[in-house]
């Protein structure tokens, strides 16, 4: 065999070894990268969930306050209507 053929075979062998090592490296890195990505997504989801819970509590507090305010306003309005009706009746009773 000529030396050029030997060098070509050796080069081909080195290329095949490099490709094999690349495949093995990728096989080792992919699970780690997937685990890292999943961890980041879970952390982001937990943070998002916490923000949504905080917003929900704020909305609930505001809604409760508004409901309380409207309930008090309704009571005051009903009382005012009753007073005005009783005043109308007493005025009407005096006129008769």
C-alpha cells in the first residue's frame, strides 16, 4: 500500500471517530439541556402562578371593598327613600 492510501484510511478513521464522539457528546448533553430547560420552565411557571395569585387576591380585595361600599350605599339609599316616604305621608296627613 502506498503511504497516501494509508494516510487516507487513517484520516477516514479519525473522521469516523470524531463523528462517533460527537454523537456520544450530544447524547450526554441533550438530557442535561432538557432537564435545565424543564427547570427553567417550572421556575417561570411558579413565578407566573405567584403573580396571578397576587393579582387574584388584589382583585378579590377590591371587589369585596366595592361590594361592601355598594351594600352600604344601598342601605343608605333605602333608608333615605323610607324617610322621604314617611315625610310625604306625614305632610299628606297634615294637609288632610
